[in-house]
C-alpha cells in the first residue's frame, strides 16, 4: 500500500461516516457536541450552514447519515442524528443576528429560479448574500415545494416550515406565486443572467390496470391527494383504504388516510419488506398507527360494480432472482380485497412539457434534460437544474446539496469563470489535547442504547392532521443520545517519525484497529491485521516506513471508537487526537473563508 | 495513568477459545505504568498466551514482588488468584504455593531489581529447586520506580539518562539460570510478540521452572541514546538465535517445515516445541554449548533471543521431594491430618 495522505481533506472526511453520508456534508459530530454543551443556537447555525432547513430536516430527513453511522457497526443502532438535529432547532434562541447580511447594493446580476422548493430556496440562500437579485416563479400559491404540499402536517408543523422558508425569502427573494411557466423560451427572453430549474418531480405515476377509469373519483394519485389535503380541498376519505406502493409517499398517504377517517387502511406492496423503499422508521410509525402493511401483493385490477369501486384484485406472488439479479415473480394465487378508495403511491416523475426542445437544452432517452453531474448546468449555458427536476425523485437533503452546487456554478458563470473548475475543499486539523490525559471531547464509550422517540398519545394524534406525532427528544434523552456519538471527527492522527514501535497503542486499542507489520498489497494486508479488516467500504490508513524497523503502521478505520486511548498510551505523541473540520466551498466563498452564515465559526468540541 | 478504563466494546471478529472466553476476558485493570512501557506489551503477550492456551483464569495464580514489573499482574487475568509478595520474596511464595496446590498454573512476574538485587538469593534457589512455574523477568536495566538508577542487569558502558556510565559487571539472568541447572531458559523482547507469545506458552506448559528474561525498555528512564536497553538499541542488536514454535497436544501440526530443519521436543503433557531455526554450532538441549554460544555472541555485542535451553524431562521439586501428587486442599482431612498416633509414629522415627 502507498502511504495515506491525510492532508487530502477527503481522507478524514470519509472517516466521519455521517458527514460523508450526508449529501450536504453537515458537520454532525460538531453539532452533537454543541447540543451536549447546551449551545443549541450554535448547533442550529452549524446545521443551517450546510443544510439550510434544520428544523424541517430534523423531522423529515431521509437520514442517509444514520445507516452510515459507525455506531451501527458497533452496537447495531445508529446515533439518532436526525432527532438531535430537531433538538437544536427546538431549543435554539434567536438567530436573527446570525443570518447572513444582505448587501443593500446589488451586484447587478438577476437570477431566476423556476419552482420554489428546497433546491431553489438553497440557491437563493447562497446567492442573496453575494448581492444577487433572485426571483422565483412558483406555480402554487406558496413557496416550499413538496416540503409543504407533500409532507403532512402531523410530521411537519406549518410553523416550522414557514419559519425556515421565510428565513430565505426574507433575505429578499422576489417570489411570484401562482406563476406557472409554460414556455422556457419566453422566460429566457426576459433577460435573466442565469436561470435555475427546480421544478421537482411533480407527476405521480399512474397505475393503468383494468377498471382504473371506471370509478375515477375513488382512485387518487398519492402526491396529488396529499397536496389537496395541504390545500384543504380534501378533509375525509372512505372507511376502507388501499394504498398501493411502499415508499415514503405511501407512508404519508396511509397515515393521512387514518387521520381523515380511514378505519381500515392497508398498504399493498408488490415486493417483500426488505425491498421496500420506505424508511424503516416510517414503516414502524405507520404500523403503530394501526396501518396494515401487506407484502407480495401485486395489483391486477380494480373491481367496479355499478360505477362504484368495491375492491381490488391482487396476485399473491413470490419473487425469484432471475438472470442478472433481476427479480422474477411467480404468481401463487389471486385475492380480492374490498375497499372504498385507493391511493396510488408507486412513484413520481419529472415533467417538462414547458421546455421547448429546440432552444438548446438536450433531453435524454427518458425525456429528462441532460444535466452535468458536477456543474448542474444543462446543455444550454446559463440554465441550471437541480433537485428532483435534475435526475428524478431523491429527497430534501439532496435538493439542498444540488442547490449549493448550482449556486457555485451560477456565481462562477456570472463572474465569467469556468463552471467546470470547482472550488476545492479544505481541512482544519487541530489537536484536542488539553493535558496529560485530558481531551476536549467526551472520549469514553457510552454503552447506552439509542434513545426512543416520544410520541403524542395515539388517540389524540389520530384525531387530527395537525397534531404532531413525534414530540422530539426531551433534554435528558438529547444529552443521553449525544453521548452515544463517537466523535468520529476527532481523528487518530499519526506522526510516523515519532513512533518507537513500543506496541502500546496496539495493546490498548479496545477494537483492535491497529497493526504494525510489513507492507503488502491491500487485499492481502486486510487479512493479516490484528483483527481482519473485512469492511471494504472503510479505508485502511498506512504510514510510511517507521524509523526503527521500516515496518508500517496500519489502521483499519472501520470500528475505531475514537476513544483516544492510543494517543493516551503513546509515549512520544506519535498518535494524537486531532479534530478535523471539513471546509466546504460555497458560492463566492472559497473553503476556509469565513462564511456570513457562520459568524461564530470556530466552536470547540 | 489514564482517566477512562478501556471500553468493554470489542471487535466482532474476536474469537472465543475452548473455555468460551475471548482475549478481552483475560484482561485486568487499566495499567498505571508510563505510556509506552515495555511491561505493558509483556502483559498483552501474557494475555494472548493465556487465551491461546485456553487457561481458565481461576486456575491461575499470579505472583510478584515489588517494582514496576511486579505491579503488572493487576493488569492481566483479572479473575485469577494472586499474591503480591515482599520485595524479592516472590520465589518463596511461589515455592510454597506450588508445593501445596500443584493444580494451579503459576505465573511469576518480576523485574531486574526484584530478581537480581534484593531477591537474587531467592531466584537462585527457586531455579535450582526447579519449582513448576513460569518466571517472567521484565528486564529494563534500571530502577524505574525510583527514577532510573542502574540495576544489576545494566551493561558495562551503558549510559544513564543523566549521563553517568555504568562500570559494574551485569548479572545476566539467562547465564545465571544455566549455571544453576535451569530446565527452561529463554530470552525475548517486549517489542516482539511473535516470538514472546510462543515462548510464554511453552514456559507455562513446561513442567519445572521456566525463566523468561524479557528485555522491556523503560520509556521514562532508559530509552535514550547510550542506553543498551532502549527500544532502538535492542532492535539493532537483537539476534534471534533460535526460532521456536509451540503446539498444543490437541492442535494438529499445520506448519510444514523442511525436513532436517526442525527439531521437535515433546513436553510431558504432549505439547510440542518445534525449533525451526537453530544455528549450526547450537543445540538447545546441550547446556554447555548454549552457555558458550551465549557468551560468544554477547561478547560480539549481540543480544541472542529465543527459547535457548530446554530440558523437558528433568524432575521438578515435587518429584525430588516425593510429595503427594494431589493438591492439599483435595486431600481428605484424615490423610492431611492423620492424628496423634501417626504423629507419634513419625516422631519415633527421629528418635
């Protein structure tokens, strides 16, 4: 193996599994430490710096950070990162003074965002402090995109949503609601300096089975139905409801149906449960609310009698792995399940009837605009695209990251520099040693199990769409959960020239991460370390040849609990605990420069 | 000193041995020795050896005297028996304990001060009596606990941390043991567990006294330029004279050796020591040749290491004294204390 270059910001970044897993690279361990210190406002601002909507995401995020969390590999349960994020949002103080200042004098560049969802709002959030004028066209009557029209109120209360959306809008977005764009060509003629398309994936997929159109009033597209609830156009549903699909939208549908009068709500999934797209915790929440989830039921037709939908027929199936890993279904039986209404939640797609095909934006074979993965620019210079509109449905946190990246591109484009050249990431690396055996972070391994969420009383919460189901962590749970964080950003940093190969670090390591041995090929090395390094997703650290023998210090990052004992037992300080901070570039801000969003930037662990 | 104990969380790949324990189950309390102390590595090697030998901690007695090294039994096999003796008097305790309860495995840990100065007489006698125990001499050439004065094992010409040069002849525990009729003599280095662990395993299984002299650098007082017991000096001058491997009787022999290159020595319990690499002029079964070899190599500035001498079949002190073969606690009371009549008969013999 070649020696590891830890000056590359991405090496230590990768060790911080949650931050690496987060599309927006939120500095999770740092904000968890701030929560433990009771510095909720700073924790909130640190979040906002990366993910713009901490209060919203603290309730609704898809949490790619949690399956990534190292803690999962140690005791089976990740740190409740998302719920801690909500704690910061719930307990924060006034942040008015901490938000970026918007210059009175504008830089003269006018940007249009089409759609006012999380991606567009992030673009505005990043560009307004630089002096841009940002206009948003939104076809609905308010901003927020799917965050307000698809996520039910019992998961995301309107006051949280409004507050965080308004934080961006109040920076000076010229929002034009009710303005649906039906021709991009016309919009381009308005003379914008750059245009960002953030129109999401607003079209729910249709299930065109026999009988679908025989009782259209009783069959709804899930996302449209949720939107109608948000608009208060719908406030009731039949007693027996079937929700087709097993993604997170299906969960929102079934849980809304229960609240609107559905007494017998079933989620019908074609695939077995491990293959469901819905997050496990959303499935659990739905089941807690008496929703029945049936797997291996493939819909075959709608049963309509006298113009009334009376049920649906399903094939009971078993799945086999066919050629190339594709699943092949075997039909075992058919079954009729009576129902009064059906909600279709089997996916959604983008829709671009309003983009003329001859204005220079290329479309691919799925009729989606060709968007560059790094620059978020379409094939028409100055027109950018992000969020679900770019590559189909993802989630809020991806939309935010797309917004950040698109803002970088838009800024570079308006400055006349290459959008292709991306500003580099940086890294701060600071020792956390406070004394002989004292570190400025809580280094002991806390054996607590993951804290449980508190919920509103079942009866109470099912009575209304407005009662928030999750109550959030109380302070005691928050502190307990914060201690479970392993502080993966406090890195074991090795200075090879100081090592005397005394083995003290190897002997003390509770999880056998360390080995001093002769170099070799990585695959072979992984088998002959103190403990086998079988998780290939996790990097091996390799030093240069050590001064005494020329052997190499290896560290398997996989299960390191960052307890600092290697550094404590090192007689020469060859091992040190150093906090790595990933410096993320944003529009107009090279990595490491003070961001106006982050006035209290340097916060100790 | 560290402020947190070693967390109990462990690597999921950690295996359990024949008695259902992982290596972590053989640990003791957190070490309070200086960070980087060679003794801590020896502790780790003892833990590894005990795990590999499937020892049940409750069948082990840890013995020690006074000194940094003698603190270490606290740091391994936390659930074993133990006795922390008066300075240099651990051999007496070991002899007595072994005589009354031979069913326990005796692991003695001492240092160059405890063994070669105040306890030298005790060491000599426990060697010549061939008491069935392993005696680990953690040898760093200084009195670490009293801030680094030369010990009796300091080499001539070795420089102390403050600059003084030692002019007095050292006592070499390996040579001493050979002259006193030791039946198992080994030398190793705390920084070489690949060598040390098999030696410890063989020493624990050896029936009789097993002396293991381990160079164990003192990071605080004897790890500087001019020291002959520093990490660097030991690594530069260490010469693995003998490469020995240890196999339990239950384990099949998996390693394949070139014919003629290996000499297998079977211990009384059926386990086997394989001498893999032995120099031509050397014979680990010939006391005089081993002695001559060590003198010659040490004269040339080398530190020969390995399992240097082994006589697996010599009688141990219980054989010599013809004592009862069971532990005294297991003897029925009538046999242990046969009564006034038996005492009278015995006394008559002496009259």
